[in-house]
C-alpha cells in the first residue's frame, strides 16, 4: 500500500509538471520559464532520492526512492520535449 500511495503522488506531481509546462508554452513565455517546472522537478527528485537513501532507511526509504524515480522520469521527459519544441520556433 505504501508503494502505491507514493507512486500515485509521483504521477500526480508529473501531471502537474506537464500541465504547467504546456500552459507556459501556450502563453508564449520565455524558454527559461517553460523549462522551469521540469528543472525544479528534477532537483526535487534528487533531493528526495538523497533523503530516501541516507536519512530514511529500509522499506520506507525504498518508497521514497520510487517517488523520486517517477518524478525524475517525468521531469527529464518533459524537459526533453519542451526543449525540443522550443528549438523549433
């Protein structure tokens, strides 16, 4: 159950990152503003990965690592797609 909760939280955060990036791109914001949600999510994922590995050990730490992995994957994917779309302008 713990892993499911953390996986759902990670997916919800990923959806928020996607929606923010799409909203910024639709409003013709600068490239740095468009990439900001994905950069912030990657940094947060790295911090959560550290917390899950060093501070919280055991099965709870593994759940935090799962959360950070999902957020990191969403952040990298959105960064790549936003950067790719931004260079076509």
